[in-house]
């Protein structure tokens, strides 16, 4: 588990959250073409908060 720069998915069907853990199970499902850096103003996802 390691902390990375914040990232989020631009896919409108994904939850409006950002991630900052490299091993986040939700974050890992984001394909590279939907992944953007930053938080986009979204709250941190539950998995990343609990890690
Ligand atoms: Zn996450």
C-alpha cells in the first residue's frame, strides 16, 4: 500500500470520489484513459480513507 498523487475517474458512471492509494481496489478499476490526476473537488473514496 502506498500513497500516490490524487487521481479520479472521468467516467460519469463511476462514483464522484478521488483516490490516493496505489492499491485501492476501486481506483485500480479505473482504466488509464479514464484516469486523471487531482481530486476534481471530490471527497476521498471510502477504501482510501480506511487504508
Ligand atoms: Zn480509493
